């Protein structure tokens, strides 16, 4: 049987953060990283804009400001990002404050989907140079914490300490691991909302601030803004019963003067925390996803703001005719009426946030602007961690977006480092 001091499951930023922290401090340790995909580095393959200011990407129930900033400094020392310049922020901030909203000023960088792939290649090379065994296309299936082994689709592997960081799409898998280890858990929040796509001239703030972080009343926020050569995409999810639904998302390639498509997209998300009598935020989110799939003939929905305001569904003609002036980048979405699929309370809050945003950055509610639904961020049920290093059972650690310790690349990287400190301590 192959055995390693440290096994890392998932090669996303959480796994990477742990791997490089371990390499740094344990030159002689044996480290294995596996990933079920035949390529590496999880969510860093999409857009790769990175935020370096607390609390962006750091769930407050796990992170204090000082601690997060200390880890963020480590991430910055390793990744050495070029922080993007910003301008005219005070003007937007003053407008937002007048409406009872806020615009957070944060340090960020944007590599683009193509720039992210370059970074991934570099990281992979560095892992190899430091004798980390990287096994791609290998899926962890189960764990035996007494024998200190995991089973993958290829073999049994022994570990002394293990980090499991399977990302948001791994939330069913994490639930299975928690069940098999008898890890107690509590229900997690879910973020539900829309993705907005429009011309850059209707949301010109992105020329001043690449990914502006607006916070509105009722826990609605802007999230993951992409511009220049920007595209809306869909992510496939399946329920435990195998029913398929899609969430939308967005990314951008590094824009040059030649390849810009002149568009911008961003999410407007509302955080929903459920309490009794309904136990599971995940199941709620899945039902919303399935409802949208039902309405859209298996696809996500899209509606022009002009149609929405008139109380009409969008039709193919709304997108192909001469009524409006740009084509949706997500061609696999169905023209529809999002208000038939979205819970009214969430829609009301999101629409109110959009009206506020249109006052702060006039133009976003142009009739041509497209609203895609659903954009849903699911997190696994929250494990009850044994310690501050995200240990869930003897020598078993979780980290990253799926485990709820982060919401973004840099937070995931930081939580990987934090878990790695626990793995070291565990081995003594
Ligand atoms: C389209 C899109 C755009 C995004 N843009 C940004 C952005 O610009 N900036 C930002 O900060 N965040 C962005 N995000 C979110 C970001 O990708 C995540 O926050 C981040 O990747 C989380 O890191 P992670 O390590 O927890 O999980 P992931 O990056 O998802 O990595 C988990 C890895 O585990 C592997 N895995 C899962 N299950 C198993 C298993 N059983 N066995 C072996 N391997 C397994 C997966 O294949 C995956 O590679 C975006 C996400 C998407 C989908």
C-alpha cells in the first residue's frame, strides 16, 4: 500500500495553500495530492481574480480580522500579486452611503482565465520540483480513520494526516465523509441570486474598480464581477438522486484592446439562513435549482430588464431582434420570466438592490441588461470542528469553500495554510 505523511485531496487553492505551507516547513515529509479531474487546481481555472482584503472570502464565524490578515500576508508573499489600481472610489462610496448601502474598498488582482492557467502550470511545476506526488484523475471515495487509509477509485492509500478540500461541488462527498466519521454538523447558509450582464458603458465603475464590492440592505451583495473579455457560463449540479440542474457563473479572459467583447457580468446574491422547521439549506437551494431547470427546459433562465419591467417574459425574439443591442454570452440559457421561478422575497430584495445600484452607477437598469437565474452558492453542512485548524476527526482536516471555511480563492488558500498548521501539530 502507498503511504504518505500528508495526503491532500483536492488541488484547488485550499489544497495548494496547504501543500506549499507543508513543503516550506517539512522538506523531508512525503506529500501526496490527488484530484479527481485530469487537470489541476480546481476553481483557479476560472477567471482567477483574487481579493486580498478581509473579510472578502472569509466567513466571519471562522475568522478574526488579525488572524485572517496574517494568513493573507502569507498568501501575498507566496503569490506576489500585482494589485490593481482604483480611482474615483470616494464618489461611489458617498452615493452608496446616502442610500444606506456601502462600497468596500479592497485590494485585488485579476489574472483572467488564461492567466490563471499559466499560474496553475507554474504551481504544478513547483510541486514537482519539491517532490510532491501529484495524482490527477484519481477520486477519493471513502475514508477509514481507524486504519488511517482512504480508498480511491484506483487504490488504498495510507496517511498520517489528511486534508480533504473538495470545493463547493464536493459538498455531497463531504457530507458522506462527515457521516462515515460521525462528525456532527449544522446546516449552512446558502447564497441565491442572479447574474447580471450588460455593456461596460452601462456599468462604467469597472473601469475604476475591477470587482466592486457593494453591500445592500437585507444581506444582498455584488459578487465576482468580470469585464473586458467577459462571459457568463453555467455549472452543472446533480442532487443526491441524480437530478441535474444548473447554476450560472461568470469569468473573463485577460482583456487586451483587440479581444474585449465590451461586456461586464456580476452576481447579485442574497444570503439565506434557514432555521426550523426546514433543516437543510442545501435541499432548499437544490429545489430552487430544479424549479429553474423545469422552467427553462433543463437550462438556466434569462430575462432582459426591459421585459422584466414591463412584466413580460423574454422570448427568443427579445434576444435576436433589433430591440436590444448585444447578444447574451451564455447561449445555453432559456429566455423566460425569472419571477415565475424565484422566491418573491429574494427577487424583491435583489430588485431593490439593483435599483440602488442604478442610482449609484446610473445605467445598469438599461432595458438591454440581462438577468440570468439561478446563481446559487452551495456550501456543505458546517462540520463542528474540533479545533481552530479545522480538524474533524483524528488527523482528518477539512478546508476550502466546500467545507465552509472560505468563499473565494485567497480565503481558500489561507484556510489550507491554517489546516496545514494543524496537520503539522497533529504529527508532533
Ligand atoms: C466560473 C467560476 C468563476 C470563479 N471566479 C472566481 C474568482 O474570480 N475569484 C475567486 O476568488 N473565486 C472565484 N470562484 C470561486 C473559486 O473558484 C473558489 O472559491 C475556490 O476555487 C475554492 O477553492 P477550494 O480549494 O475550496 O475548491 P476547488 O477550487 O473547487 O477545488 C477542489 C478540487 O477538489 C477536487 N475534488 C473534489 N472531490 C474530489 C474527490 N472526491 N477526490 C479527489 N478530488 C476531488 C475537484 O476536482 C477540485 O479540483 C469562481 C468559481 C467559478 C465556478
